[in-house]
C-alpha cells in the first residue's frame, strides 16, 4: 500500500474544531501515515497567527518591552486546544520551558519554531501517532541553507522506525544543533521533504482553498480553479506570489516525481489541484494557466552604446550583485541595454551604493531606476502555440491605463513577465484575467 504525506496549513490546525476536521481526513485513508503540521493560524478574519505572536514576543524582548501578555495569548490558545481535544501532553511544561528560554534571550528562529513544535505534540497525541521532531532531521548549513541530501537521508532513517508520525513543519536545525527556520510559509517545504524521504505516492497539501486558482482570490473575485498544472508552471506562479504553496516546496517533490495535491480542509470532497510533471490539457479555448504577481522590486535599466560588443559586461554587473549577496530576479536585455531586476527586500537600503558601483565599474551612458515596481507573471504552456498572446496582454494593460515599466518574455514561451507600478498590481492582474479568462 502506498504512502500519502499530508501537510496541514495554519488555518487547518488553528483550533480544536479544525484539528477535528484534519483527524477525519487522516482517518478516512489509512495511507495517510506521515502528517506535517503548521502552527495554529487564523481562526477568523482579523485573528493573529501564533507564529506572528511568537515573533512579536521576541521583538518586544529585544526592545526591552513587556512581552508577558503576548506570550500569555499563545499559552491560552494551546491550553484551550489541549482541553478541547482532551489530550494530556502537559503542554504547560513545554510552555514554561519556552518562557524560560525567552528570558535567556534565545533566537528568533527558536521562538518562531515553537508554534509548530507545540501543535505537532498536541496533534500527535490526539491522533495516536508518534511525535517526531524536525530538529536534527531537517538540516541547514551555518548560512541557513537547507542541506537537502543530508536531510533526505536523516528523514529516511528516522521515519523507517515509525509506522505513523506527526512532524512539525517550518524548521530544522543548524550544524551546532540550534533551531533554524525556513522563510515564512515553510511548512510546505517540510511536507515536500518528508514526501520525498518516504517515497510518497502523493504529497497532499491541505489548506483553506480548494486548490490553486487562476489568480489570487483576494484580487480576482471568483477566479477559476486550476485542476492540473505542471511543476514548472506552478514554480513560476508561486515564485511570483501565488502563495498557496511555498516556491521551495516544489523541488523535493519534482525530483522524486511525487504529485502534489492541494486540497481544502473545509471541503474535503473537492478534488483540488493536482501538480505533476506534465501539464494537463487546458479547458477549451483557454490559453493561460494562471497569473500571479508581487510587489516591491527595483528595476535598473542600464544603457551603454555598443554594449552588445563589450566583453564581460554582464559578468561584472552580476559580480557586483554577488558581492552584495543580492540575487538577480530577472535580466531582460536589448542590444545596448540591460535591465536588472532585484527585490527591494534583498536590496535592504543599499541601492545608492550599488548604483555607485555600477557607475564605477560598468561606466554606463545612463541608468534609469524605477523603485516600487510590481512584477506580474502570466504563465501557461498554452501561450507558446498562440500568436498574438503578448499583444493581447499589452493591450489589456493599456486599456486599463497601466504603464508598463519592463517586459521579460521567457525563452520557454511559457511565461510573460511585466513590471508595473506597485499601485497598479491589482488592477493589472484583474485586466489580464478578464482578457484571457472571461
Ligand atoms: P496555509 O496556511 O494552509 O499554508 P496559505 O495562507 O499559506 O495557507 O495559502 C492559502 C492562501 O493562498 C489562500 O487562502 C489564498 O488567499 C492565497 N492565494 C494566493 N494566490 C492564490 C491562488 N492563485 N490560488 C489560491 N489561493 C491563493
Ligand atoms: N507558521 C509558519 C508561518 O506562519 C510556517 C507555515 O505556516 O508554513 O509562516
Ligand atoms: Mg502556507
């Protein structure tokens, strides 16, 4: 019998009622043997995720502000869940230990990770599954980079000893044994790593939507669901802000050829979205698979006469970014121009320094800088066979009164990326959606 790995996101494990739903789902299929859980998320609009509360506790301590009330809110949530689930895991003992570590000035990663740690202890007891800690199994190097192969070996060895287990998502440990977290939303990655390690037949990612929609439901009302999508298309979409699945969760599943199934904990009867190596057939007349976008990028357009004849220009330019440890998001180029697209978060206030380095080392004729740019990816294999796709997209944006700052059409012809002003992001996604989907 094959194995299914099921990861439940924050809203799916936000309180005892939600955890009850996950139990029903898990028990409905004996193949669901390895369960990965997030920290308790929002129970209603305006609620605060436990992970956010924990980060806040740490920030308060750093600023010498009282944090006890905040921590109390966290404690109360777990204690109520412990009572309502009627499990006896002495959650108070764990909370006391975390409080003591907070007092000692422990790291933000440790504090944030306790959200999933405590939830996994509670849920394991409720299901009667083993609790298997992720620290020591999910491994990072000293720089915080995941050691994928070491992790795979450690997970294989440990999970072979457990018929059924619950693991906390979002964190692992570094070479010195201290807790390290992934970036936000990282429990998706833990789930994918566990799926790879146990050779799962499917990695189920249970959340609060019935799969991936063609556009962010917070922007496009009633966006159509996507029934199947390829890993590559999804990676483009999740990288660009379709936050349903963390972008780094795709690689472990893809190399092990494990399909990912996005499902809705509140509507388990829905089939959700299936993500596999091959893109499924698109609905009749449909050209694109989905649209996603995110804000806060900077575009530096560098012009230099005869740039195309110059040797080593791009190498020197990327070298400068490398020195600052800033990843290059995109590099659309023309004959005598190169556009450098970097994220504002990674720039971290060092734009002027970098422009100065560009000036000194690249000697451009001019440089145009647009800060606060949003990038929007329109993705789908269906686009390559259709002439006029980009014209349709640009017309839709022009009709909506959007000023395009940058265009990058991937050579795979499976996506077109446009840069627009931050404030135009929502309007642009809606316009593209209306042009291609309605
Ligand atoms: P979880 O806590 O279960 O990991 P997330 O909040 O990380 O859930 O992801 C689910 C959310 O992603 C949805 O509630 C929705 O608001 C958002 N989202 C953004 N883009 C999309 C999209 N294209 N399709 C579906 N949901 C999307
Ligand atoms: N709890 C973490 C977060 O809120 C990780 C996750 O939910 O995937 O980012
Ligand atoms: Mg998530």
